[in-house]
C-alpha cells in the first residue's frame, strides 16, 4: 500500500511539473553597437523552436529546433527550403576565470520579478549582469548548454552556479569593466503564454534535408 501511495505521489508531482512548465512564445531583442536583432522562441514540452527575424524583411530568415530530451538540434533554412543537423562540438574558450555571484537587487521585467546575478571576468575585461526568473522555464538552461554558442552572453550564463530550477534571464547586459561601456544587451520584449500547435515546431514536409558530401 505504501509503495502504491509513493508511486501515486511521484506521478502527481511529475504531472504538476509538466503542467507548470512554460508553453508559449517569447520574443527577445539583442542590441549591440552595430545592430539590433529579433528572435522568437516557441516552447512546447521538450521542443523549442527559435526563429531568427530579418531586420529589414521582418520575416523568418532562419530557425533552430531543439529537442531538450535528446540534445539534438536541427537548423532550418526557409529561403532554400532545406534543413540539417546542427553540430557544435568545439567548447568555447575562456581566458582567465569567470566569477559568478548572486546580487542583492531585483528588477521588474515584463511584469515579473527578476533576481540579479553577476558574472565577472577580469582578464576578459567583461562583466555581465543577468536578471533572472525561475520556476517554469526548464527548457532554457539545457538549450543554452546544448547549443554551445561562443558569444559571451551564452558562455557566461553557463558559468552561473546554483541557479534555481527552471531559470531564465529576461534581461542581461554585457559591459566592459574598464570603462563601463555596454557591449551587448539581451531583453525579452514580449511573452505570450498559451498552447502552441505541434506543427509550428516541425519541419515542413516539402523541405529537403541537407547532406554534406
């Protein structure tokens, strides 16, 4: 009887965890001194699709589809109607040591209370402040790790220690330590919670797979 109760409790907690996970779209902007780009996440279960929006065209110019369960990543080219498997095996290089700390400040971003986390690397003359929410965004940290991007916003996020489960930054600012100049800023500009059709996260049937020779 006790085993049955434990099983029921375990299943209940699993269902609650799934129910509490975020499903919907998240739009964010990346600003640098040279450019501003817009990207949109579509999140459903263990699948995330990232659409990259052209600054001039306003249309999707490229996408990545992440399977969080298997760490598989596919890229999609809507212009050429092709897709392929994305591989990123080279680990990012970090000079010196990244020191992460939880700050004492909070900030409201998109109506949600975010906690300050700071990652600093003196040798790279870089400090990044992340404003992070937690609880529902289980996809984010595994996605960033699997994608293995080399930009400092992604690399430094992976250096943060003891983040609560389901954490995601809604705002992050990369600055030069020496002069305080902003290098890049990533900010969520819109969040739309709601059901996502599975077809939105799939590759169209008429797209061809790219095969390297």
